[in-house]
C-alpha cells in the first residue's frame, strides 16, 4: 500500500452528444404532389412496381424515415383527392392507408431507444415532420365544406396526435436544449473527473445548478472557474454508459423591439444580443394572423433591408401555428463580415398591440453542444499509510489485514492488470499503466480479500471434474468386479 501521490496514465474521453446535432438542424418538410391519384387505373401498377423495385429499408431508422415519406405522399394524395372531389370511396382508402402507416410508426416508438442509431435525433425529426403534417391537414379541414371529408381528416389528425405523444416520451419539447444525452465507452474502470467547457454552455445565468445524471445517480457541479466546470468524481465500470446533462433554461437573446419601416410596411424589429458567427440559434414563436394578409417576418444582417429568410403568415383567424427556425451560417447565407442578425415582423397595418396579440412565446436562444471530457484521475492522500499485513492463502487468493487506517489510501497489487482480480472492498482500476490498484475509503481496522475470479471458477470446475472422474472410475471398478463373480 502506498499513500504518497503517484501519477497514472491519464485517459481522456470525449462523450458523444446524441441530441445536440439534431437540435441544431433545420428539417425541411415538403409535400410532394402525386403524379398518379388513387382513382387512376395505373395506381396499383405503380404501387406494385415500387414494392418490387424500390429500395428496401434495412435499418430501424431507414424503416422509420421510409414510413414518414409514405405519410407525406399520402398527405399529398388526400389534398388532391379532396380538392378534385374524387369521391368518398378513394378518400376512405387513402385515410385507411394513412392511419395504418401512422400506426406502424407508433408501434415502433417503444423499441426506438434500443434499436435506433440515435433515438433522440430520430424523435426530434419525427416531431418536426408531424408538426408540418398537422398544419397541412388542418388547412385542408378549413378548406373543405364536406362533413365526410372533415371526418376523414380528423381521424388522421387523431392518429398523428397519438404518434406525436409517443415520440415526446423519448424527447419532449420541454427537454429540447435542456437535457443533453451523451454516450461514452469506458475501457478502464475507476474514478473519472468530468469537465465541461464553460463557453460551450451558452447563456445560462447560474451554471452551478447544472446536474449530470448517470447510472449511479446525480452528480453536481463541484467547482466553477474561468474556463471549466468540474463535477464530483464518478466511478465508471468498463463498458458503454449514457450520461444526461440537465441544464437550466438558456437566456432569451432578443434585444428590445423598435419601430422601423421596410418594403413599404410597418415593422417591429429586434436583433440577437452578442451574435457570434460560430454559434447556432433557435428562433421560435407561436403565430396567428387575424388582421392582415401581408403579415410576414424576415431575417437579415441588420444593415440595408436584404432578407436572408422571409416567410408570410396567411390569415388564419384565431388558429395558432408554431414556428421554429434554426439561424446559423449553415442555414443562412450570411456574409463573412456579419456582426449581427436582425429579426423583423412587418405588415402595412401592424401596430404594437396587434404584434402582441398575434406573435406569442417569441424567443431566440443559443442551441448548445456542451463539450464534455472524462479524465481518469486519483484523489491524492497525504496521510500516513495504514499498517498492512498480507497473507497469501494460495496463488489465487490473498487476505490483507488493514489496521490504523485514518483516511483514503491506494492498495497497489503488483500483478498485471486484469478485471478478473476482484476485491471485496474499494474501487478497482489500472495503475501505473500495468498493475491492479484499489482505492479504499474506509477508516479503522478491517480485512480485505483479493482473489482471481475466473481462475477460481476454473479450479472449482476442475476439482468437480476430478471428483466426477473418480466417481465414474469407482463405478466402473465395482461393475467389473460384479461381472467377474
């Protein structure tokens, strides 16, 4: 045993964030216009050809995205069949096929965490598509005057709602940008220090409230310095582990709105406070339009009016729609010299009161990808070593008598490291690149037993085999003696 400070090979692991990239991507949803409607004599032939010659989905995620693509095609079918008034029979067929596809997706959610390459990314993408499909079909509900068509659409919307609720069980909107899921593969068991780069956490008011959840429970921030957050040490076993970083809300980065005029419209504009080109931002709001068909919003670089993003809000009465946009150099053609991003809402008849009534829950926050590091480390102990007496019981088992222990210490066993060496006390790890070390945090007098488990099982098995062989041989002798009589 040795209580002096000693240096081990420091293993640095960088966990992979499973949810960060999906949060920072903008899902573009398009509803293809069907070339052949269901009432065409060619439709069944086209469907058969697709089943025979189409690319078959192989992985779980391929299957999910294939089915999502099918729902988009069926949404286009519903639109064309309703607008062209092709009859209740074909609309019923489209509805049944649509609901069957949505049900298949819903049934897959239960195995998503285990089967998906990245369940968090898949859940986010599903929710993005469902939000667009919900709005697409609700627009059809408002356009049709036929009761049977509305009933069919409402049945599909109900199935979409069921699928959306199941997807939220994997990652809910409340967890979006708040709970970051990581995976890490640990090759050497032992104590690890977890560090996070403060700059990668975005605009969080109180970083000391961040929590890291793992299989052993919750770990809290131990120290906040100028560049890093450090957590209480965590004991990891060998194998794959999932970590969940629980973050406080990001600060809203929108500056105060001011009145301007652009494109012959009255506008209320704001900008992103402290904009950085390398960062990614999430713009979200709920919109309704009960006052002006020319109501729109834009995003530009804050100089002359030159929209990089432009969107109109059709008159919808009191019906609300959720909008989400990812703002970054990857999604907007920003200049290299851009130092800010301006966001404006405009309409010829816009007033501050109408803006407050029609734009709700508006915010811009940074979409973060916190950078974690796991460093295998040891706590140093300066107290005197306890008294150690070693009794070698055999080549596989040792009994160590510890007396006078007053503080944590390291018990170093100078044999080549193997997880098969086990102790009934302490945390096992690899020390000095080759040997077995146990970190023991117990005071007083006690006994520690160390044994080689796999070899022990082998010896036990060998002992039982020898006994069995002796028994069989004895039976054989007895039988032969009986025959000789």
